[in-house]
C-alpha cells in the first residue's frame, strides 16, 4: 500500500509561478489634470437659467447650428433685440397675478399648469414635466445683459420668474427672426496659425 501524503506537511519543492504578464511591464501614462483656466476666465460670461421653454431653446440651437455659431451668441442676439424692443415700447410685457404662486406670471391662463376648475387627471394621462425643472445654459453673455435681465425679473421690475421672462423675450425675438425683422449674419472669426515642424 502506498503511503498517503500529509496535507499539512511542508514541501521543499517550490510551486511553479506564472511569468509576469507583458501588460504589467508596460508603462502607463499618468492622468494629467486638465487646465481649467479658460472656464475660470469665462465664468462671468456663462448663464444658467431654469424654466425656459425647451422648444425655444432647441430653436436657438438649430439656428446656431445653421449659422455655424455658438448657441449662446444666438440667444444673446435674440434676447438683446427683444429687450431693446421692450425699451422702445414695441413689445409689451404684462405680468398677471398667479393664484398658485406668490409671484406674477407672463404666461396666459391657458398655459398655467393647474386650473381651479380642472378635473383630476387619471393615471393614464401623465403630467407634462414642469418647466422649472428644465435648465438651460449658454455662454457668451455680457455681465451687463445678465444684470439687466435679472433687474427686469426682480421684485422691483416685473416680479416674475426669470425663466418666464427669458421665455417671453425668446418667443418675441425668434418670431422677429422668422419674419425677417431680426437679421443674424455670421462673421468669420480671426484664428491663429501655427507652424508645422518639418521631419528630419
């Protein structure tokens, strides 16, 4: 009979080890920290608004894509046009009391999310997403325009949410663009050149 090997007995024979993987010997690039200097410099020219009608924001984006310019520049031009029209008296903003909030509203009564006499919705009919949840971001706005819009929407101005104000201004400005009253013409931007290094 053969003698059984004791499982707890130490053996002097080394166990065979796998050779190191080729991938372990390769050098891996260390992740480089991104330079965020441009974003820091442009922070004052960025706007983030809540409650803008997404259809209007998509129209701005489509116009910007057609003209090959940034979307923020189109939004800036449209809002600037609408603001100047409001200052001249060509565009009226009439806020009304909103029974559901403490602030006024620029939207007509049919646009209001709730109505006092509206029947309860069934489970089949889902509510549309609330506009205040939609966030729109643009770049290229001057600090002066941002302050002017904030002042107009504030308690001392029209006392409306800024998203409603931007939506009303965009609606007016985009209608003027579609009818040809507002002309947006892209201009070439000066670019810098670099020298190509010749190979040896």
